[in-house]
């Protein structure tokens, strides 16, 4: 990818291309059955914001595949903690991902807008955290506000199957042959005039993409009652209300650990 004009983008990619090759090699070794639809909606040039659902710790790894047919690299917006870790921090910075400080999101907002204005593809998780319910949680308004500010299309993207590999409350399972489904919906064009209403439109579009991903998943019918299937679809994942309670308990436990360590 050429360096964006104007200097507002990330600059040259010295590491990302080799990481893509390594990731694809890993997918083959894992025997992942990856199917994608709607990738033609990702523009081959110019800025675009991809809004992903969030069910797994590895969503950003597989999510980048959505832009590969367009020969684009995705700059993901990710929590600051990933940039603080000894091993992941240097990698995240070398890939020019965007650090998000949940206590003060102004800097990450501006950086995302600058990247998009410079012609980059940026990835965002509007739910902000992993959904234990395996269904779409309420969305933050940041995605539509960023897309509107940058004047770029906003694409809903659904990931399905990644939760079977690595997610909250369940052991990692990188056994061979796990199917992965990626669905890219038609672009939205938010204006920013009513971020709440436009976020509601984004949620409808993301729910539609997720429904398609689940309904066309390779072996969905083979796992009645599976933990990774939403309760609303006959699985044993917690409901959205139950998942919210688990999220609250997790936040309290995290805060208590920080208090004890300070």
C-alpha cells in the first residue's frame, strides 16, 4: 500500500504484509474453513470504516480478511492495554493500529479520522467489549461520528465462529477445522446530524449481517445447545441480560484487583 498523501496516515508498512502472510499460514495450519461474502463492498481506494461485531479475542486477526480481496490493510482501534503489554505493544504499533483510551477517547477519535481522511481502512468494534451473549450488544455512537467526520462509508461486518477459538469464560480451542464466516454488508453514509438515530441504523445493518453469518454457517445445525450459539437460537450462551450482569461483575472484580495492587 502506498503511503497516504498529506502525512496524516500511518506511513509505510514494513511489518504488516509479513504478518498477513503469517496469519494466512496459521489459518491454513488450523484448517479453518473461511467463507466470506460481501467483500466487494470494501472500496479498493479511499477511506472506509469497518464496524465489526465482537465475540472473540482474535476478531481483529480474522477481521482483517474482510479487506483482503480489495488488497487493503485494516487499522484496528484497540484498547490501550494491548499497547501497554511487553509483547503486543510493539506489534500493535508496528501495524499502525489505533490506541483507544476508554477514559479519554478524543485522541483516538482524531487519529481515526486522520487515517480515514488519508485514505486508510479503519476497523472498529462499536460494542466496545466482547459479547458473552454472542449477540450484538448496544453500540456506542463513535463509529457513526467518526465516519461522518471523515466523510467515508461505514460498512457493517459480521464475524462468526471466531468465538469457538478464544473468548471470555471458555478455554482456548485451536483444534483443526473450525469454520469461520465473514459477512460484509452494504455501506452506510452517516451525516452526523443525529448520531443516536444513525447508530440505531448501524445496529440494524450489523444485526442483519450477523443473522446471515449465523444462518449460513457451515455446521450450525450440528451443535444444538452449544455454548457458542445464542440462547435465542437454541444455544446455551447467556442471554443479553445475563451477559450484562456478568460484565458488571467482571468490571467490579477488575476494579478490586487494581485497588489491591495500588
